[in-house]
C-alpha cells in the first residue's frame, strides 16, 4: 500500500506547474487558473495551452533544443541523456509556471540516484578502457548527484540553492516539503524539483500561489498523485512512470 | 524565547588523525598531512599527492568511507533517541563499489566480447549513498527520518543548514549530521583530467598556488535545540556555539569554473547574514573553502573583499588536510567552532607569499582574537563547488544573540 504524506500536504499547495519530457512524449500541467494564458513568454504557440502533451522531438535533430526551449544550448549534444531530459523538463516547467529567471531567484532540488550511478559507471569504464591513466573531464563533471542541476542552472540562469536530497522512504514528498521550506525562508522565490534519470525527467515548479489563483481541479489531481505515488514495495514512481501518469491525466482532462 | 540550533557534540577524522586535537595541532604547527600516496596506482599520474587517514583498516568487501564512519560512530551506538533524524552528506560516498564492478568487467573483457563478464550492477549499486545511510541507522539504532544530502563540495554545509532548520522550526530537538568522502581513484583521475591537482601540497590563497590536493575525512555533529533566554548578566567567556544563519546560491555561470566576481558566493553570505541578523563585517573571521585552485581562491577573495569594508582574518584548512569534498564543510566548520572557543584563528598551512588580494587577511601564523564579553563572536564559513553552488553558515559564540 502506498504511504500517505499528510505531513507534506501544506507544501503541495504551492505546486504551480509540472512538466515532463520523455523520448516519446512531453507536456505540462499548470495549477494556476490564469497565469499561463497571460504569459508573454510563450516558448511556442503550441505550448501556450494550460494542460497539454504531445510527441517529443528528436533531441539529436539540428534544431533542438532551440525549437523546444526557445534558446540554443552549448554542448547540448555532449550532455548525458539525463541532463538533456532534465533541461527540457525544467525549461517547460519554467514556462508553464510563468517564471522569469532574471527577475526571480529560482532554486533546484533533485533526489534520484539512478542517473548518477549510470554516469559513474560510464565515466569509470571509459577511463579503464582508455588505459587507466587519463580520464575524460567532461564525463567526470557529470558524476555527482548535483551535476544535472549544475547544467540546468547554468543554461537556464537559475541562481537559487541547488541540492540533491533523498529521503529514505518518501523522497518525492520530502523534496516538495523542502522546496516549500526554502521558499518560506526566502532562500529562493521559487523552486524546481527534478525527478529524472536517463529515460525521462519530470519537473515540479513550486512557488507561492494564493488560493484564488489556483485551478482547484488540477490541484486536486496533483494532490491525489502525490498522496498515492508509491508502489506496493513503498518505492516512489520512476520518472517514466510518473510522466506516463501525468500524460494520462492530461489526456483524460 | 527563541529556539536556536546549537553544536552539541561532534567527532571527526582527517589525515592528521582521529579527533579535533590532532587537526588543530597540525594546522597550528603548519605541518601538512599531504604526502605521496600509494593507495592506488597513483604513480601512473603525473601527480601523486594526497592527504589520507593514517593506518585505516579497510576490509576487502567494504569501503574507506565506511571504515572511517564505523569507527567514528561506534561510541554513539544506541545512545541517541531512536527517533533522532540523521542527514548523510557526501559527494561520491562508497564509490569503490563502482570501481570494483567496472574493474572486474573491463578486466575480464580482455579476451573477447563474448567472454566478458557481465557488469555486476548489483555490486555497483551499493554505491548508492542511501545504502550507507541505512547502515549508519542500523549501527546507531536510529529509526527516524533520514536523508542523503549532496551539493558537491558544499554537501556537508548544506546538510548542517538543513539540520539547523529542522531544529529551529521545531520539527526536531536533535539532528545528527554525518559526512564523509574518501580518496579514490575515481575522483583522483577526474581531477587529474581537469588539470586541477597541484604538483606540490596545496597552498590556499598563495600567489603561486597551482591547484588542489585531494584528501579524505569523516565527521559527525549532533545539533540540538537550545531554548535561549536573553540574559545580559551572563558574562561567561566560554559558551556554546550556535548556527544562527545559513544561505545558498548558484552562480549560473559555468559547470566547473566559478563566477570570477564571486556574485553567487556574495548572495549566499548575504542570505545567511540576513537570517542571523548580522552584517558580514560583524564576523571575527572567515573559514573559507580555499581549495588553492587559482580561479576558486580568486573568486572567494573577490567576494570577501566586496562584502568586507576592512580586512578580516581568513583561513583555509586545505593546505593541511587537502580537499575532503563532501566532508570539507563540516571539517572547516568544526575548526571554526574550535577557533571561536579558543579565540584563535588558525594559520593557513602552505601559505608562503599571499595573493595580492589576500595580503591583509590570510596568515601562516595563528591570530589571537581579542576577548569580548559584550557581544557574541561571529564566524562565517563558506563552501563552493561543481555546478556553481555556494553555501554560507554563520556561527555565533558568546553572550547574547
């Protein structure tokens, strides 16, 4: 049975948008009832909708990620898959939540180790196969749990705190709670929570939002999602599974 | 009445040995613990210097991190409230498990691809710091909340900040912070590839510094709530150290190079000072990250200079014990705590000719601070790391807030 997160419910109230990127689908949900539709920073006309999902572009294509994010990204093709997906999901979430990184201090949290482990293995095997005397610096920099956050903060100009935080039993809920705390202490004005690995990325935007600005239906859906997100073994959903669930919500809404 | 976060107890191990006393003594005598290492095939690298914990016994199926932590934490077993939350701070943790799995796989692939042993993912997955966290809880008999916190070389500072926040919010009365990182071929090869290693023992803030020296360390700290009632007549000269402010930021400028102007670090320090209701200029000294890389030290000096109207003592411990990665923050914070208690700022080991911007604040000699009984003495401790992260903590020791 899934574990409940009543203690974190107050924090869920602050979720303003959630976006995801997988090799097949990407999309966004927004809990704000009007903010996005008034946005002057739409990435593309297609994504200027409140809740949406659509097939993902090939990130190896020459026009990517510029056509998706509205900006070109140096060394994008050299980044590991997790960093590329995380970057796309974060860019979509910033847009969906109508955040302006220049005017707002935005921080980052992450809490999944799978992508880090994959990067660790790839880096060290490459080093061994190269004769065990010279490693690749560009692979080494992606071996930390916060490496992906570093990439995202540099590309998207996010100047708030950047932590990897993994709760023993309730990692996703704990991230949301901590994001809310960092906002309440004014260390950051908004937070992005990245739930990512080498197969998919989900990004949850957390920020202060008054009750009257919240779309109650979408908000209730997110509450249900996070209150019952663990599997029978108590494990939180993988990024792919969470993205799939979000996609279903958009399709059915 | 204000609930404050207080440093209640701690222990640590560095290349100087077990406990704070060898570390304090080593720093103050100016002797570096950085020396040629034989821990792995370091001779294959152009540089083979590191600061390692002496005589560490590591079973073949274990890790250096666990060998340090098991010995450090053993006296705490079953002494804490079982519900005490614990936060583990590390960058790569028990990375030996990835090394072992990769070496077994690649080594066996020397014949043909078909004969190659399958990669042992289960072995490599033991490097997940959550597994180490579980082992720590079992050793100590803890059953409460537990987290892994990582923020590159600012990991333990971030963990201490979180612990202090849990205490001051009233969510816990005690929080245990555990931090560790060990010397590994994995990390050594990476820093060598980035040309970050110094050919001589690291010399932070020196005009001729060329890079960092890697080290290893482990530490724990118990942070407790301290309901404090203001008493202007309390003139005790020794008193507990409190964690009164913390802040963090990202440079958003480069993955491995710092913002040259130190803007991100300035924001972290300012945020911490705002929380602590103080100004940077109130600090008696800075416990700096001071890795001894040319760019990182220059960034820190730029930030400190920008925030301080007049020079203030600054020290780094990395010339003595090397860069201990995820344990760097807690180690230097405990040195700062000790310095506040003793009214002495330790010297920066390895310093010969201070950088132009460090001439009036960094010293290779201990600096005795004047004793004031009128107001608390403050220290600022800072860390920065890969991805452009910055953290700052304000320590307060003495009377009043």
